[in-house]
C-alpha cells in the first residue's frame, strides 16, 4: 500500500496538460482584460465624435440627430 501511494505521488503524467490548461486560462484572462479596456476607450472616442458632430449640426442650424 505504501509503495502504491509513493508511486502515485511521484507520477508526473498529466502535469503538462495541467500546465497548458493554466497557461491557456491566463492568456484568456489577459485577452478579456485587454478587450475590455480597448472597448471602453473606443466608446469614449465615439462619444467625443458624436458630441462634436452634434455641435457642428447645431451651429449650422440643422437639427441634431
């Protein structure tokens, strides 16, 4: 029984699969964080453009949409 437990503890089969899984998870988290930050930045840019275009429309006498 003792030798079976020691053999189980020394067995490293499947360790590479776990490492690859952890690496894939970390990469996924980084991609999601980057996409979220970029999405917020893009939203701010488009809101600024919308405001600028509405101001131009208002100043030229046309109705802003």
